C-alpha cells in the first residue's frame, strides 16, 4: 500500500474530526512532494509533537513502518495509565453523582415536607430539620450567589490541583518512581529512534530534552548534550543523578561505550515501561477503594441526616 493510500484511509476512518482533517492535510502535503516528516509537521496541532519526531526519523532512515510501529507502542504505553485511572474512578464517580442527587432531594423535597408537618403540629423544627430548612431557604434566597460560589470553588480546586497536584505526586514514592520511569522510557524510545535514523546523539538529546515533561529531566538532557559538545561522555550526567533510574543510566553508559545506544536504549525503554506498568497497576488498585471509601463517608452522612430527621419527627409525633 502506498503512503498516499494509507493517509487516505486514515483521513476517512480517524475517530475525530481534527484527526481526519490532519490526515487530509498530510495527504495533500505528500501529493505536493513533501516527505512524511514534513507532512506530519504540516498536519496541524491535533498531532502531538512526538509524532513529528517519529515521522522525521522514519523519513530520514527510509524505514517508516518501523518508526511508526515504535510510535504506536510509545503512544499506547503513554495512554495506558490514563485509561486505568479513569476506569478505576468511574464507579466512585457514579456513586458520588448519585449521592449528590439524593442529598439534593433530601434538602429540597423531604426537608420542606417534614418541616411543614412539624409546623402544622405546632412544634416548629429546631434541630437537624430546622438547620437543613434554614440551609434550603438560604440557597433559595441566594441561588445566584450559591451557584457562583460553587463554580468559583470548583474552578479554584481544579486550578490548585493542576498547579500543586503534580508536585505533590512527585513527592509520593510510588507516583514519583512511576513518573521517572515513564519519563526516561519516553527519552529512551525517542533517542533510540532518532539515532537509528542517522541523527547525531547530541541532536537526538536536544530533541528529547525539548519534549521532556519533568523540569529536572529536561535539565539533565541539556547537561548531557553540553558534555557531548565538549567531547565528553554523556553517561556521567545520568550516573551521578539519584533521580535517574539505574536501568536507564547503566544501559546508556553501556550503549555509549560500545557504540550500540539504539539497542541498549530500546532495552531500557522496554524494562522501564514494564516497571511503570507494575507500579501503575498498584496505584490504580489503590485509587478505586480509596475513592469509594471517601464517597462512602459522604453517603453515610446522608444516611445519618435521614435517620436523624425521621427520629426528630417521631419524637414530635409521640
């Protein structure tokens, strides 16, 4: 199958409109005489920057099937953790949504009914029912302010989690190791692919550093590239940093000294991916029960409110 036909199939079968448009632009660029790497670069923002490197490497080495297979493996590994976390949080999220619906029904349906029944008996609710009724009236009187406050609170929570969450996760041993394993597996795959395509090691390190997610990894790759430019070995930078996985540092050193970096870095990527998968499974196994326990506490609070309200009405009736 020709590259033009493969892109035509992709432009028709891609799962999203943006990807279909990108595949169409890539096909047009190929028709105009651009190589595949440049065509991917012209494909638009729907394609990740790593895809450009894999495509350029395949074009340079005249081995697109191999580089695209590496790209598929790379992106499959990267998305695996996200899918695992989302699937482990699906059930707690469903429980939380149901709990919020039940709590809303308690506040806006059951409490007014019970409060009216108590008022008609000549005994105005002053306990839990009275407190919940006061809350309901405040929400009714300040519905706009309550909605705005809720939106602002959720937004601040998300922004705070976005800014502070990654730094907190990097301090936890299991997530810190997972982050480093994923990071250096990415670096290994990218550098190995680029070197196999004929790119010099310092150029490959520069490209990998530009795509590094962790600031310390980006800095280390830049230091390693600087040592290479000075005619020194790059492995020294990784061997002396305690955050670099030992597997990556040792295999990089072996590959650099034996001039077999593509093979040793491919092996490092495979080992690091397997280690990261093991830690990811342990993490997702713990996330589900923990989130379910938190939601269970919220559900228990709702049950307490219901039982307390019923007991209060029972005391008034008798």
